[in-house]
C-alpha cells in the first residue's frame, strides 16, 4: 500500500465523553479548514503511523459480518447515502454508545476522509478514526518585536495515536490499534466499537506456536518423554526453513491427546482477540531460538526444574529424603557420543 500521493479531503473533530461518568457527547456541525501543514502532519502522523501489518484486523460481528455497525456506516458513505459530516456524527454516537466501562477516558475523535491511497487493486478512499485521550504540553518560542519569550502550549501529538482505525473503501479489513495497556480500553475500541479481530502477522503466529508447544510440554507427565518431545521439535526446526503448524500438531499427538493442542489454540486466539488461525508457516530458525530455552528445561518433580544442555539427554531422577535433607540423583546421557 502506497500513501505518497494520498490527500486529506475533510476532517472533523467531536468530543466523546464517558456516559457512565455523565460526560457529554459534543458533536461538531462542520468540518475544519485544512492547510498544507495540517494535512502533512495528519498524513505523516496518523495515516503512516497506523499502516503496519500487525495492526490489520477483520471487521466481524457476533452473528452476521454484514451487520457490523461501523462497517455499515462506512459502506453507506462510499455509496453516497451519507454526507461526510453525518457519517462522522453517527460514528461518534456509536463510539459513545459503545462505552461500557467507567475507566474509559474521554477524548477528541478525529474523523478524516483520505483519498488517493494506492492499493494492489487501484486507488481507494478511506475513513480514518483517531481518538486522542491525552494532551501534551510543548514549549514554544514566540517573537515579540525584537525579543523572544517562551510559552507553554497544550496540543495533540499526531505522531502518538492513542486509538486509531483506518477503514478502506470496499474492504472488510481495518487497520486498528489501541496503545492503552488497559484490557478494558482495548476491548472497548477493538471489540465493542469496531467489532474487529486481529489478523495474525508472522510475529504473532510465531508467538502462538511457541505457546502451543510449551503447553504441550507441560502436559507430558514423564520427564524423559517431555525432553524427547523437545528434541523432536528442535530436530524438525533444524531440518527446514519453515515449519507448518500441522506438523507441530501431528508431532505433539505422539505425546498428548489431540484436544490439548486444539483447546490451547482456541484459548489463545480468544484471549488475544484473533481471527481463526489457518495452518501457520513459521520461520524455523527464529522459532527454534525462541523455544530452545524452554524446551531444554525439564521438570524433575517436587517443583524442581533442571536446565539441560542440548547435547545431553535426561534419562532419570531419583529422590531420597533423610530428615531435612533431600538427595537427588540425576542420570544424563551424551546424545552425541
């Protein structure tokens, strides 16, 4: 996607409070005038800042994808059923109605109409939604005749997006982000307002695969089998450039029931708000590096964990207790001997 020739057509700002705190929704009745300086800041800050692969989400709905309220409003605008100012007011009202938690901060909602965004299938328009929940103080040097003075100015930093979304004409996907560390805030913007689920990028897929393998390892009772599982995963990674999720699942089923993998995958995708993950291709070297530390750790029982070098294999352990003293006898074998 290219935005070098993108332009800002219109911009309007609404004040969106929190109804649970009895804060009002203040809707603007007209757009702001735009000069070249403001347009450049919006293009370089808001637009370029949100177009990152990890921000790509799918617009969904609990029952029917076509009934997503935000998606329907955007669709009506591009079908010339809504004027831009009316669209922005309806989006602000929808955001206000989606505020279901008292911890959600009030803020300014910037609604921006972008044009001439180049995608793989031609130029498209888009609607940007950017909610600013914090203002920053800046120091400005102001000229007063031949002298200068310093003053503090309160403003919004376009390079720092608190909450953002870019809805492109004709797409069922949205670039969306929420920088808040609060689970309530992220749920409010992504799940309650946009009703969107993240489309996993390569980094996210790799993290999911690591979590799945570690969960399988936890479910293997016998420490010898637990380490053998780790060795087989490492050997699989060493033999190729990428590893398929189906291969890891098939390997795990030699050691644990298939439902362990499936239930953990469902838990992770639900917890992280992800779309259904298809068969993943994970870069083997990066995957192996992330797993190496955890797979070389073997639980001996009694809450004791042993880190074993890759060239050794765990053969067994024996515990003997004498009064307050515990004697541990560990048998290791050199795998390369």
